[in-house]
């Protein structure tokens, strides 16, 4: 009885070690370009700064640790497909054949959606909110953002939008597990609208623009998740009927 449990734990440990190793290897390849990476990520803010101003480093070690931290997080983002593959390799033996057919597309879709959320934040949200913040600053105030504060801010939004874009995956899995149904989720739309804006308020800066730019995609993705869950549910029912008839 103990040997299977131990073997599973060893397999889990090996998978985690491989995932960590993949992040470390990517980090080693990127760390030389840490300052260039930070310069690229800070472009949305620097392009909105008044002429003659720049970002600053108020901490003694900020100029080193901010690019270092960003490179480490970027390494994790890049390694996500491999990390998910390790998770898939661990859980696959416990799944039925029809479950495996669903899990593989879910893993691929979750990766693409996470990247899409980050790209949405960087290319669409950041220019808007940084332009807004710099435009409303008092005339006698010099804007000079600390690089560590900026990094914490953008990483928070990267994760917020990345995970928000996973809503369709979460809905499909909840319906797949029988926890809820597409019909029930449609009935909850009014509450979801309020909840989306509350989440946007908590995860983004305290302005209606950034809150809306997170809440509205969440609502759209909520509807996409319901649609896909409905289509998959109908397909599953048809497959079950065919198997029963045969």
C-alpha cells in the first residue's frame, strides 16, 4: 500500500524539479539582457513621461534587483508550457480516455489565454492608464516613478489580467466536473457583472478606466466560457447516447 504512494510522491518531486530547472535554465539565458528587458517593459510609462523626466531608483539595490526580479518572472512566464506539461504528465495516468481528450486542449488554451492577458495589459491597458495618470498630475509635480514601484505595479497587473483571461477555462472545468451548469451561470449574470467590477476595483488602480479594462474582458470571457461549456456538454451527451446505444 505504501509503495504506490511513495512512487507517486517521487514522480511529483521529479516533475517539480524539472519545472524549476526549466525556469532556472531560461533565467540563465536571459539574465544578461535583464536591463534591456526592463527597459522594454517600462516603455509604456516612459513614453508618457513629460520631456526631461525619467524613472528613478530610490533604493540602494533597486537598480540591480528590479531587472533581476523581472527577468526571473519572465523566465517563469516563458516556462509555463513546460510546467503545465509536467503537471499533465503527473495527472494523465489517472484520467480516462475521454478526459484526456479534454485536458490537452485545456492546457494549451490556458497557456495561450494567460499570455493573451499579459499582452492585453501591456499593449492596450498600460498606455491608457499611464497616459491618464501623467495627464492629471498637477503642473508643479515632477513625475519620476521608482523602478521598483513600477515593477511591482506591472507584475500585479500582469498576473491580474493573465488569470482573468483564464475565466473560460475555469467555467469549462466547473461544468465538466458537474459543479455547475451553463444554464445556472447564465442566471448569475447580474451578480457576475457586479463581481467583475469589484474584482477590477481590487486588482487595478483606483480609476474607472483601468477597472473597466479588466472587468469588461472578464465579462466577455465569461460568456465565451458559457458558450464553449454548452457546446462541450452537448457533444458529451451525444457521445454518451452513442455509447449507450452501441
